[in-house]
């Protein structure tokens, strides 16, 4: 089975989320085929889950000072700092291929591609909990999903490296004492690819490994493509009128 693969490089936070929504709309309408996308974030950003409060989760003054963008996702979950990582999104019909009906099983099914991709880099990883992937007992990937219009949109991060001190500067914590405890705890629970490998890999190396991993895990063949004109037009509109607005990002 041939599946569209989009390699959209680095984009702003609003544009990344707008592209995901535009692809979801066009796959659901039948104008675009099932799609996997691999991408990055520039400048760095914090995304929050759909049900979170931006003001309660993120120190907006520090983000502004450090040039870190903020955006609300349409998927649930917690606040995520996006910097040195590869992010993927999968937009597929709920009845696509062998995807399981249940949400927990569908997470694991799609995340199988990440496991295979990490395996290709020489990393032994395991699916854990509802939607995480761990290597050496530490979280290396977090994932989120929403179902709309008969479609599954699942996206997630694969950490190349992580600056925990910076991350907890951007997120709101009760005190400096609490911040230090959170950083120390996170160091025991979170890792990145280049924390594991002796030969460090690049953004492009991880893109290539993940593309191959999804192909092997899902039994598909990717066909490199570009966003259609209609997808680009909608992404531009949604980035400006939704994901880049205070009304969207500060709601709740």
C-alpha cells in the first residue's frame, strides 16, 4: 500500500498545527490520501493540550524574552517543549488498514513505526502506558491523538536531545526549590536519542530512520509528496486566524 509522506522541514508553531488541521480536513473530504508528515519547530515552542490553560501552564513572559512561541493543540495531553526533536503526524481514516478500533491499541499500532525507526538507529525502545515510548526506562517519545470526521490524527515527538533546565524555565512551577526537584526528577525519567548514542545523529538522520520505521511497521511504501495548493491555502488561513490568535491560545 502506498501512502503519502510529507517532509515539511521546520515551521512556526502556528503553522505546524495549521498544517495538521488542513491535512486532516482534506484527507477526510477525500481530496488528499492518508498522510504521514515529519517536521520540526523553528523557533522553539511550547504546545499545550486542548483542555489546558495557557496562563496556568506556561510562563509567557519568559517565553517572550527567550523567543519561544506558544500554541494550543487540537489534541489533548500536557504541555510540551519543542526544540531539538522530530515531530510526526499521521492522518488516517479510522478504518484504515489494520488500525485497531480501540484508542489504546491504535496508539500502539501507529507508534510501532517509531519503535522500528529507533531500532534502525540502534536504540531498543518499548511502548509504555497509554501513549509513551521509553528507551532504557526513560521516556523518549510522547504522543497525542484526536478523532474527527471519521479520521485519526495522531502526532508526537521523538526527542533528539532535551534541555530540561530551559524547559522548566518556560513552564510554571511553584518555586525555585520545586523547579530543581522537577529537573532532577525529569533527568531520571526523560531522555533523547543523542543521550543514548555515542555517535550523535542529526535531524535528517532521524527523519530518514522514522520514515523507514513506519514503512516496515505498517507494511506501507511512502511516496514523497508536497502539500496541495488547497492544503497550503487552508493552512495559511488557519495559522493566521486560529493558531496564531490569543482567542484560541488563551481560551479556558
